[in-house]
C-alpha cells in the first residue's frame, strides 16, 4: 500500500500555470476595452513590471555589496584580534 507522490508538486504547478494562462486569455477576450486600449494597457503594465524588477535587482545588488563590506570588515577585525592575542601570548 505505498503511495506515489513524486509528481505532486509538478502537477500542481502545471495546473496553476494553465489556470493563470487560461484566466488571462479569458479576461482579454471578454474585456470591455478595444484591442488598442488593451495593448496599451498591457504595454504599460509590462513597463511597470520591468521597472519594478530593475528596482528590486538594484536593491539586491546594494544588499549584496553591503553584505560583502560587512563580511570584509568582520574578517579584518578578526585578523586584528588574532594578531593582538598572538602578540600578547608571545610577550
């Protein structure tokens, strides 16, 4: 009586994606706007999405740079503390 759930997550993701695509297609087909208005709206939303993605990527790069700086500072302080402890030990 073994249960095989190996494809569970994949099938759920596929069902979600198919639902999202079919929902978007249905919404576009039955939208009260003209084709031109819909294209302009989609273009505007795509630009907003691109700008938002660029902003998030920039924040991520800044966070990584800050993390590197913090790590570098911690390593330098650790080296200094080690050398001070070593010089006290030899004195």
